[in-house]
C-alpha cells in the first residue's frame, strides 16, 4: 500500500485547515488494491483528497471500499463497517 496522504496535509494546515479536521482513510480501490487518502471534515461533509484523481468527492461517492480511518486524535485507526 502506498501511503502519501500523510504528506498532503501540511499545506492544508498552513492554509488554515484545522489538523483536527484531517483524517487518513485506508481503503481498497475498485481493483482491490490497498490505498490511503486524506479526508477533510467540512461543514459540507467529509471530502476525499486522492492522489489517483483530480476530483474532490464526498467519501461515500469516491468509489473506494473503506477499511479504516484515523481516530479524532490521529494516533490510531478505527475499522470502518
């Protein structure tokens, strides 16, 4: 699994996005490959920032099959049902 999401959050924090609004999501692509993405919690819902697409989509429209997401403290992962 390639984990690049962690490096993507620094410019967002510098731009004023609260670190507490950022999560790393672990998922499977349509082809079954493991993939990590950055999820931004907004007033419009959770949005997925994915290096495999230029689109920013709500988590439930991303086409990914979710496995786990970091907890609110960012220090551990919680399984997604």
